[in-house]
C-alpha cells in the first residue's frame, strides 16, 4: 500500500510545474554563486589584500566564512577607495578589475559544494516546493478522494515525506553537478575531493535539509495552508530570524550565567547547515546530526499525530 | 432475512459548541439506493464523512456487513464524493483519475477512459480540470469515486450544479450502476423530486437526528393525493367507505382514514358517512409531493409560520 501511495504521490509531484521551475532557478543560482566564487576577483574589485584571503582560507569554506571575508574585503575596499580617490585625483581613474581568479579559484568540488550548500538556496527552494506540494493537498482536499486510505493516513503521510526527501536529494544533486561543472569550466582544475569528510558532510547536510523540509511540511500540515508553509519556509531559510536568535542567546546567557560560547543558533537547522564545513570538528558534526534527528523526528511525529486524528475537510 | 451494507448505531458527532449528528440509526440495505434528505446543516455530510472514515464519531458506531469491526477493509470498497469534488485544477481529467488509480494499484489506461466515458468526460483531452464547468467537475468527482469499482458509493449532492441533461445523465448512470453492478448507493440531494426518481429507501434528517426512515414505496404512499377523513368512529366508517365503492383506502391511526381513489367523489363519501350517522370531524383532499412532505415533517412550514 505504501508503494502505491508513493507512486501516486510521485506522479502528482511530477505533474507540478513548480518542481521543474525551482530546479531551473537552483541551477541559475548555482551558476551565479559559482561564478562569484570562482571568477570574481574580489581583491581587484574591493582591494582585498592577501592577508584577508589567507584568513578566509584558514576559516574554512563556509557561507559564514565567505560573508566574513566579504566584509573584510569590503572594509579594505573602503580604505583603498579613499586612497584610490586620492590617487585618481593625482593620476587619473584606473578601470575596476572584476573578472579574474575568484577567492575559491583553487578549491576542489567538495569545497565548492559546501559553499553552495551554505548559501541556503536549497532550503529556500525546498521550502517553496513543500508549501506548494503539501499545501496542494489541503487546497484540493485530495485525501477525500482516497477513501481507501481514510484510516491509513499515516501511509499517505509517509509517502509524502518520502517525496520531500527525494526532491531534497534531487536539489542537492543539482548542487553537486553544478559544482563539478563550475570547477571544470571556471576553476583552476577539476579536483573532486570526495573524501570521507565530504561523505560525512554530505550525509549530515542531507539529513539537516530533510529535517528542515519535514519541519516546513509540519507547519503546512498544521496550518492546512499553502501560504503558511511557504512563508514559514522562506522566513526560516532567509535568516530573518537571526537577529531574534542573537537577542534570545544574550538573554539566555545572562539568565542562566552561561559562557559566551553558548549560542542558540548552534541548535537551529539553518545555522547548522550554514556553519557546517568540510573541516568541522567531530563535536560540531555530532551536534548537527542530533539537531537533524531531533527536529526531523519531533516535526514528523507531531504532524503525523495531528493529521491522523484530524477530520478531513 | 434482509441483508444490510451498513448499519449505524447511535452515531454521534459533537463539536465544541454543537451537535452535528445526534444518535443516528440508519440501515442501508445491500443493493439499495438510499436517499438522505435534510436541510443545509442537518448533518448529512457529517454522517457521510463518518461512515467513510473522514471524520471520527464522538459517539456510537457503524459497521459494514461482512467486514471487520474497525471497517478497515470496507474503506477500500467505498467510493465517495463528499462536498465539492476533490480535484487538482492544473491537471487534466485523465491525470486526476490517474492519481487515484495509482494509489489504488490500477495501472490500466483503458480503465481510466472507461470510467471517464461513464460520465462523458473521455474526450476532454488536455483541458485542465480547473477550466471545467461546475457540472463537468461534478461528473469528474463521480468518475473518481468509481475508481476501484466500489461496492458502496457515497454521493453528497452529486447533481449540484448540473444542467437538466446532466441530471438525467447522472440519474441514469446511478440507476444503471445500481441495477447492473449491484452497487449500493447512499445519496443526498436538495432536489428531492430527483431523489424520488431513483431512491429506494429514505432517511429524513433534521438537526442531526433521523426523523423518519422508510422505503420509497411507503413514502410515496404518504405523499399520494388522498381524501383524509378524521372520525372518532373509525370501525363504523370503514364499512361505509367500502359499501360506497371505494377500494383503495387504509386506516392510518385510530382516528384517521386515507382514501386514495375517486378523489373527486369526496362529497358523495361525505354524504354516505352522514347518512350512516358517522360523526366526521374533518374531511378533505390532501395532496403533497415529497418536498411538501419533507417540509411538513421537518417542521419547516411551522418554523416559518412561527417566525411570521
């Protein structure tokens, strides 16, 4: 029965235009990301010095590190801009150099993949898909058609969660393929770098992303609303809540006399996805894994119970 | 002994502040077309949802004959169209059918076209269901309910929004399914005259309670044009009516006689009773169709009068 439910749900998902559009959007975003990482000469553009690049490389390849390096470069750029202005007044304006060797020009595919994953684009697109896919069930009241599953709603629920996991896998495969293609066409050389740390990283990131998907699906199930799921997914994946999380961290630190190492963000799915790198230590990987399992299982069980007990329509 | 498809026992559905279905007992015979009659909000849809597993009863029970106690197996033998048809507007009729067929383990293309042909939607091609007329959507909903060749069809207002031709088409189809494939059908409708044309059994529901459950024959009897005589001496009156040449009559209770033939001879009948010194409290011709009967029995007329 599960196989039939899964086939039916896969067929329904395959008939959604949005899954193809979102995949195309992801390809475009990855092209843009990889172009910036591999081809945009940050030093030339912003006057970032070699020390900043070294510092960036020491921090590892993550979205967070990239942001830090970008800001470092931006500061450097401001300073050099002042010098350049003075220089321009004396010797005339020189053209800005944009294309060249990007910050990660010499990276391998594994590093580029982790950078792309850290950008959270996958989460954003996954959240939109889930809002449309699960929200569609409530919009069309599809389950009222399938009386056979009236008392086996858990089977339908599991089939839908499996579809979410499969689509997440497809999105991540797109990221990998685009990273390979990016390194092959825009990087120094095509080095895969698919070692054991990459395998662990990929598995943990996949579990975190699926857990995020289950969480967005749970919100869609509970709110029975397409808009509810999509909006929550976008809010969570875009980092809008990061300021709130930072404030909450300070409050918790002060209230419970915790040291400054404690950060609430370390226990959220999005922070774990963006902070996890190929060089992350075992503690960080374990924390990410536990977060994925806890969020995934809790969201799954809560929404399953609600969906199974609730009247249709 | 009568064979039943479904029996409900004190079936109840209570919400926080209201009771939608209140101790309902219905008995749906195998092979019957069971009409559920009731006003909006009377509880028809809630009953249908409960017996198809879409809503959980808060009291009572229901059981499908021949299936286990939890009715789990029975749900795979039920087709339902409850409230609006649940269709994906961006898909064609064929693809909508295919979603359900795959879920039911049916992979045959011809099967889908066969069901669509039953409701006249086999030639809609690539037209999206969202662009269908209300009637077409309704027919698609019925076709989807037919997937899996159910033994029991639950149809909530299936002729809503259909044009007269569509109504005749659905009526003929349901009659055919019932007769040829022996499918038991539970159907609700606001168009009582239409329901009267196909239903073999009825339940009238009002404010969540079943007011009357009867066969079509019994209901028709109640709705026939007739002379209604009220007399305190029933035993004395009956032989007089017979002697006067009336053949189709019956005593309804200890004071009321219904005479169904020679309605124009009411004055003759009145005179014969008077001659025989039978006291008559009232005599008159009453005619009511199913709709009037329904309004009368659910107290709607009284309600309206009270309000006025």
